[in-house]
C-alpha cells in the first residue's frame, strides 16, 4: 500500500518514507492511498486470535509493499510485550483497557510499534533519526520509553511547563541517555506549533528530523490493532459494536475509522471530548473553529486544534454529514468527569482515570440517546458499547483522589519513577528558541 499527503494526493510515498518524514513536505499528513476491503481477513480471526497474531495479520496486509510478513511479525513481537484487556462495566458496556504498557497509557501501542518499525527499517542503513515530538502529557512518556536506548535514534520531547501531571513530567524527564526533555514556557498548542514549524524550516533540513507525534503514520496504523482485537472478542456475542474514544488530537479515533473503512464491522464511533469541543461542534454544524486550548482535568485531551482533524476530514472527503453518519460527537464537562470517576468507583469498586471518565459519560449518553436499549428495541443484547480506557488511573492520582476521596496505590512501574530526579531544559515558546537548541545540540 502507498500513502498520500492530505495536501497533495499525487504525492505517493512508501510506509518507510512516511514514517521517517513524519509530516509531508507541503505540511500535510499521510493517509492510505487505498482502502482495501479486508473483511475476509477480519472474518478469519476470532476470540482466540492473540493480540500479536491479529495485529501481525493486519499489519502484514497493510505494509506488504515495505516489509515481509516475517519482519512484520517480529516488529509486533518486539513492540507488544503487553496487550489490551476487556472488562465489563455494566449491561452492554465494556471498557477496553489500553494502559498495560510501560508508560501506562494507550500511546504505548503506537510509540512502541513505531520504535520497533524504525529500528527494523534502519538496520543495515547508516542513517540516523532525530525524533522531535510535542506532548500534552502521555505522548512524551510513551515515546521516551519506546525509543530509549534505540540505536541510531535521538529523541527530543517538548512539553508545556506546569501543564502535565507530576508523574507524567517524571516519566519524560528521567530517562536520560538519548532522550532530552524541553520544558516549554507555554501551552501544548505552542509546543505543537514549534514542532510543525521546525519540520518546515530550511535551516534544519540538514538534520534527519522525524516526528513521533500522533501525526506519524507509524503510530496511527498500530492504533487500529486494538479495535480489531476488541471486535474479535465481542463479535460473536453482539450484533452491533460501538466504540467511544476519548479524544484530543484524534489519532486514536482516526485509527479506528481506518479499521472500519478496511471492513472491520463497527456501527458507530463516539468522539468524546472535554470542553475542547471543536470536533463535536463541527459534527453538528459543519463549521470547524479551532481555538486556544482550555485546561481541564483530562489534560491529555486539552487540544484546541486537533492535528489529526485534517486526516479525518480527508477520509470523509470534507463532508461533515458523511462523517456524522459514522462519528457521533459528545463533549463532557469537568464536573461530569469527576462525577463519573466517583460513580464508577461507587458501582464497580475500581478506578478510572479522568480521560476514560470522559468516554464513560459519552457512552452512557449514547445509550440514552440511541434508544437501542429501551423496550422499543427488539433485542437488548444487540449492541455493545466499548469505551477505550486510555490511561491507568494511577497516572492521575490527584484528580482520582479528589473524586473518590481515596489515595490509590501506584503500580510499581510508576512508583519507581517518582523517586528519580527531573532533568529538563527550559526554553521559550518560540520556533527560534527550538531552532537554536537543535542547531547547538546536533551540529
Ligand atoms: C493522548 C491521550 C488521549 C487523546 O488521544 P488522541 O489520539 O490525541 O485523540 C486521550 N487520553 C489519554 C490518556 C491520552 O494520553
């Protein structure tokens, strides 16, 4: 399969080119140039197919022009020593836990696959890569851990000072080695803009810069794998499957949409946001008005101008009504988020993090609105709603404690990190500051 840029459909590239470029030369994002029907492949999987196997089956189909099935399988095995887990949260309501990887957030799936794929594709080349990435919290920790000590790869991470949780900050500032954390005096949108501009900057073109943000195709593709896994687990028991995706930059949701376009049987996607509700508004009105981001409890979703929106619009040919047939937008307030963390604990006796809580509220609204669970609907067990749980609740101790009054015990892999010493480089929120830093470090 080849990939085209959202800003120039005649510009076709291979998977390898797409992942090392990150963003296309005109500033566009790469999307698949074809939408093959893979229904037969999906039908050949069932609830016994392991996550690695279903992922490798799908990936070797999508990446067959670049990599043999054996190499794809080996990338999947290296990338995924962890797996998604499905738990039941009520009638027709499921949680797809995506936080069992090293950084305790779903971004591990994308970051670890990308790192393994880059290492595989660089082997036997004397090329190097510099990963430049902006984070609103969880990207940085997943990317830092995925690329830590990878050969021929340096990592520079930009994060907004004071706007990530204390634990997230430790996760990205304590690895050292080939990983540098730049603490930016500004917002996540500033960080994202600086990275975007750095990629387009002529003076920096001598460096092998590449991005590991959710705009990188190599992160996007693997994020489709757990939708496939979840469908395999539930398709025999339910006729209709709906995924609710807590969204910020909309990479996670876009990956699910791609899987559905390839023939994965999904009835609807619910795009759940916090008060940064630009996409739910677009789905209602057809008008997209990006704004500066608002700070909320679900901080990894505090995005006012989602980077994958361009990709999503491209997939639906700019037709918001077509998009609205598949994606339902819901936005959730901070109060509702806290209430949901509290209620979930009261009912289930376990914790969800504030991002998952946004999704959980949206899922419950979907149930109410769709009416498919009322007596009018013929079969109550017809539809399953699967809320993607994007982070371990332990990553958001303070908010969860505020909601439930209970202090969680951290998983050991997080506890360990808290004791380490933060090392970051403080910089201004301008592209010039970033340029200077990169010139000095890599010249
Ligand atoms: C990044 C992140 C999101 C948002 O994912 P997108 O792909 O950017 O929409 C949601 N929840 C958590 C915990 C995250 O880290």
